[in-house]
């Protein structure tokens, strides 16, 4: 083969790789948009129902000063709409279905890039089941304490300010509508976290089924790139290390142990410093992306 032919072949290969990454990114973005929309819409609908029920109950209480007992009653009414079980029920279908889709997308991306048909084995399907139930659990559990604290603080302000029940209806509606809008950012962040982590665990299964031993970290380098992703960009990570991290995370999720899950998969800030740390010496909790919330970094098979 001449130098010109070799150059054309190399160029064609790079072009195909770019097209594949673009295609993968588009597929991911479409699924992510579905998950984000479903979660935020479910939350908004649940809060609307909760506000309506709370206003009805407030009217039932009749005239008089709003007291601690009234706050406890309204809190129970709202909990029926936005508590852990209610939110899980509202988001169950999209979270379960799209967790499956992200996992299979990640594995499929590896298969398409390597030309290997990815067939899931029992461990892969077991991991997927844990992710489905775990993601659904965190939807309710991680929000529940935050919701209760925010709602309780708002309700407390009503009786400490000496407001009357009949004068409270407009204020209640406005305050909780504002809280609903502010909370959308939380659900968007959680959707992003579910999506990137589930996709990457799927990629780990894909690498294993394709016989890939090492991967390279690829960050999107621009003005928004985080410090951790700049330091991870280009590093070579063994699939064994990624599997160990994923297994530790999945084990924690199956036990519903949030602290262990966070320890298994670090969400890093800007203070991270990996300079001088060799690829093989990276901490066990820094292997697969996401390396932080809203992380755009991915891994690709390394054959070099």
C-alpha cells in the first residue's frame, strides 16, 4: 500500500470513528432528554396535586390561626403526593425503562465501535436489575428528606408569623409553586447522573464481552471542562479496575447503602489533584466516568 493509500485509509478510519461518536452522542442525548423530561414533569404534576390537596384541607380546617397542628396536617397531605413512595410511583415507568435503555446503549456503543456483537450474560442482567431498582429507590429516598425539610420550613413560617388559615391559601399556592420551579434543577441533575453512570456501567459490560482489556478516557476539552476531567483526559484505565468499581457500587446500591455507594464512585470537586499519580495508581473510586455531576467525559476502547 502506498503512503497516499495509507493516509486515505487512516483518514477514513478517523472519519468513521467521528461519525460513530456523533451517532452515539445523538442517541444518548435523545434518551437523556426523555428521562429529564419525564422526571421533571412527574415532579411538577405531583406537586400540583399536592398543592391542590393541601389547599382543600386548609379550607376544611376552617377559620382561625394557623398552628403547629395544622402544619403537621398539611405536611401529611403533601407527603401523600411528593413523599418517597409517591414520587417512585410517579417516575417508575420512565426510570425503569430508560435505565435499561442507557445500559444497553453503553454496551451497544462498544460493540459497534469494536465490531463485536454484545450478548449479555447473567451477571450483566443481574447488574441491570440492581441499577433499575437502585435508581428508582434513590429517586424517592434522596429527595424525601430534602422535601420534608423545605416543606416543614415553609409551614413553620406560617404559624410563627401568626397567619390565619383563611388568609393563607394564596401564600401557600405561591410558595409551593416557587419551590416546584426551583426543584426542576435538582431533577435535571439527578437524571443526568443516572444516565451517565448507567451508560458507563453498560460500557464496562460491553468491554468485557468484546475482550477489551484497557480503555482511554476522553474528555470534551473546552472552557467548561472540569479540573478532574482535564486531569483524566487521555489516561489509560484497565477494564478490571472499572469492573471492580462498578461491582462495589452495585453492591452498595443493592444494600441501599448511600454512603458506601458514594465512596465507591467519587463525585469530585475542583480541588482534586492527580498530578504525578500514574494511571495504575489512581484511587479505586476514580475509574469510570462520571467523575462529577454533569460530567461529559466518556471512555473508548484502547487498542494501541
